[in-house]
């Protein structure tokens, strides 16, 4: 199921994409009007705690809407909504993995990818949406860079998760762009401020449930800047797989529903070009991952 979050008539909603239509089912409106279920979660993060029961609940709501006298009132065309990130606000910082692709580590100046994890976080205030216009933050940086990544969305609470159960804790996947101020990253010798500028973590367009992506280590990741291909990688090349990341991170940090793990970026970032080529006002960045879609952001 492809799920999206949106704002309609100043209210935040969520629901599955309508099949063969550029529209979304408003499951909260369906439940409120038709009273299909005994109860239904008000937020997507709350709903994920119920695992695939939550997905089945949404399917039942959609079926009820389709059988109602006027299904159209429960659908919103994409042109009539404001897109939000699939997880509009995480409960804590976004967990990010650095240098998880060998060729990217090399383009950043290392001999090879590090054996141990490089983990940092982005503030939840960095979250932005598909099709959102993002500032180049010219007042604080002249070196804004892109990093297209597969993002893992955690669906239930877990600590010390064993490898054989790792995917039980995954609700689904989305696309992220780990936008980075390279000059701030170098100057501060740490990542948090350079990675946490407002709107520097666009995610979307959809949260795709894990049943539709049975193997997250077999996905292409393509980033285009103004339709020029800059990154063209595959998640097969991750040094630490999705399973590894869940196991290792949960051994030290309790994972909770709505947590988002950014899994690292392939080679091809602006800093790695000769000469380095950073984002500027007027640029458009598109990050595509097969099975999920394309995340599009313009910069001003």
C-alpha cells in the first residue's frame, strides 16, 4: 500500500493512494462519516503501532467508501491537497547513517567506507515534503548539497532486536534527501547543525508498506539535478544492510514507532564533483527509488 500524508481544508489527514487515480482516500473522513470501525487511529504514527492490522483497517475503510452512495466525497485530487512528509513529525531526531556506500566514502576523501557505523541525527524541524520549495540558506552556507537515500520507517518499539526479527519492526519505506551544508559540516567537525537546517530533510512522496518491497537491498537510487543524473546507485552496495542497521542501532538506542532511519547515499554528491558543484536557487532535485516513486524539491 502507498500511503501519503496531506493537509486539506487546514486539517492534517492521511490515507492510501487511489488506484489508477492521482488522488488520495481520506480515511479519517471515511471513518467519521460512515463509522466503519469500532475505533481508528487519529495519526499515522499511532496507527503504525498496530502493524498490518492498521493496513487492513484502511482497506476496510476504502471498501466502505467505494460501496457508499458517493465515493467521490472521500477522495481528494492531488492538485487539491498540500503534500506533507509521510511522517509529518518524528517523535525524536531522524537517525542517519553516513558513509554507508564505499564509493561515496571515497568521493568524500576516505580510502574506503568505515567498518563501524557512522551515525548522526537530523532535527525533526528539518522535515519537509515532496514538491515543497526549499531555501538554499544563503545566509549561512554557500555549499548546500544533496544526498538521495532510502529511508526505513519503524513500526513498533524495540531494543536489542535480533537479526531474524529485524524486519518485524519495519512498517515501510520512503525516500529522503539528506540535504547538507558542507562548509558547516567541515567547520564544526560534527554533523548536527550542517544536517539540520530547516527543510533539509524532505521525505516522500509515499510511505510504501514493507510487503510491497520484499528486498530493500535490491533497489536503484537515482538523483537528478535539473534532469542531469548525478547519483545512480543500488542499495545492494550498502556496507551495512537495513537488517544490520536495525540490529546495531537498536543495541544502543530504543527504536520507536515513527522513527525514520536514513540508510546512506550512493556516490555522486555535489562535493564529490570536480570542481564541487553545490545547489543554487532555481535548481530542482529529483530522487527516485524503484517501488516508491520520485521525491521532487525546488530550491530558492
